[in-house]
C-alpha cells in the first residue's frame, strides 16, 4: 500500500486505542501502563472509500538509556520514513510537555504532512484545551478527538485522506498465506524474523517477553508471497501474572487461529518441553499446518547421530501428532533458516492440496480390502468409496454401510495409510464417515 498513516507521540497518549479504532479491531494491546507498545504494528483501514495502512508505534522518549526505549525510537523513525501522513498524538488533559516539544523537533526534520491529534477530548472543555498545542509551531491542523469514544475522529480522517495521492484498493494481505512464528519466551522468534528480513523488524533483547503484540511482515521467497507473524512467547497459564502478558498471549493465540502454517520454535538447549507440546496441540486442534523448528542448534554439543536422536525423542513425545516435520536451525548463524521457510511453504502446499477421487479410491480401497474394519456385534462394515471434501484443510469422507461402528483405532489406520500414500506431511487430516 502506498497510503500509510503513522501514529506517533510520547508514551501513554492513546496511540494504540486510536489504532484499534481505525482498523476496527482490537489488534494492539491497550493498558494504562506506559511503554506497552514496542514494535511497529500494521493494520488496514478505510475511510470514504479510500484504503490505507495504519502504523501503531511505541512512545517516543528522547535521552533515555533504557534498552527498550532506545529500540522504540528506532522503530518510530522507521515508521516516519514509511509514512505518507503523520498523526502526532498529544494529551489534552496533561497539556503540552517537554516530550511533545522534543518530538516536534523530530517532525521538523522529516518535512512530511502531519496532523496534531489532541486526544482525550471527552468534553467541550477538554477540547478547548487542545489550542495550546499551536505553540509547538507545527501544523495548523489540530483535531481534538477521543480515541476511546470515537468523537472527532471523522473530521480528522477527512483531513487525512486529502493527503493521499493514489487510490489503494482493499487489504493487500487478503488471500496471502500467513505463517505464525510461535513458541515459548526467548526461543528466538523475533531473531528469526529479523534474520529473514535482513533488518530489525521486531525488537530483540535477552529479556523474555520483549515482543508483546503480533507483528505482521509481508515477505517473498522462492517466488511466493506470504505473511510472517511474530508473536509473544506463550507460557503456561499458571506463570502468567501480569495483565500485559495475558493480552500478549491472547494476541499470540489469535495469530495462531488466523494463520495457515504454525512455525513452532523450540530451544535446543532446553529441549522439547510440555509447553511446546501444548502449543502444537492447539495448532492441531485448529487444523493448522505445523512444523517444529529446533533453534540454537549451534549451542548443542553433537555428533553425526545427535540430530536423529533428538528428532526421535521429539516424535515419541508427539505421539499421534508425529506427522509434524522437524528442522534444526541456528538463527544467530543463519543456518537452515531459508530451508525452514521452504518447509513451511511445502506444508502450505500440502494443506491446500486436492487429491482426485479416483486416486483416493484406487489406493485406499486396496488398503481397506487388505485390512478391513473389524466386525462389531456380528455386523460387517463395508466402505464403498471415499472422496476429499472442499474444505480449507484436508478432509476425507468415507462412505460406508455402518459409519457409526468405525472406531478410533481403525480411523488411525486409515489416517496412516493416507499419509503413507499421499503427501500430507505437517498437515492434520480429518476423516468423516457417512452412510451410503
């Protein structure tokens, strides 16, 4: 998209609240605590028939030596570079602060169209207080709004769309596969994204919980477009004590639900833990493509048999979910990271693959004849034919005389035969039995 609106300003002025209102979804985490937003967060909006991209940014603080605030400043400057129009958010209640003045100097350097958005104008009296921001010496366009209630945002957007030079149509991400990067905290999810993009798209530190929102990045590799979604680390419920982390986990789970393929990153130094299994089980429940990426492989003492041994241990823990492929990588050394994406693309192909009815019947009816369903109560089950249903994930319908008597062990046998004869690696298969 060429029409890009960046929402910037000091901490805790309501940038994420306005972002959520513009994109009409609760995408960004909102909290009274300052510094909640860290990475650039993209969404898509429409006003009066004009479509545009909205960027939410973290609070800009000058002169701070805090590791996060320094990284946030970098993220904000990148958003300013991309923006067509800049919305400088200020707070009517707090009035003009030194941080607002510092950011005004930043805007003077970039010479881009900008609008001052005086937030928290929940009454006429508070709206009158917005006039003091003329003293910043920036734009004459000052709009008193309430991002919480939506008051004043319509007039503001009327002015925003006047700056657009082109007419963008719709959401450019519609129809593009989404790969969610999931895992426990501090396993290298953001580092993986940054290594692929070749730039710091997500803030990376040694501190667990650095990423909070689900961060989308458009990417193209091997001639194919897809969306990479960096997510917050998912810990066990019992260990989540802060509200911000709770909402971060909710965003990560939502990203999982919205994805096509889940790249579950496992820390090689910690091994495959129960929480990794929980994440994979959740992805399986939502019928997503799944792969396991064992990261930090460079830190493991190994010989030529180590990878096979670790892979076997993971498959044993996966149990019936052992259809999930495993790849060993080192993000810090950029080893096999592109092979990991190639594997994710292959899984997406498997997920949308259509197998012809003739091929299914030619192969599977022979396997069924070789090992037919066991008789129950003296009744014999006869499977007549099967076909793949037109669903988003592989769903195979078996037509038989007594579908209610098909038991789970025989269903597993059929699933294993489908995997042995057709390419469904990394993809859950659903079987349905119907009366013929």
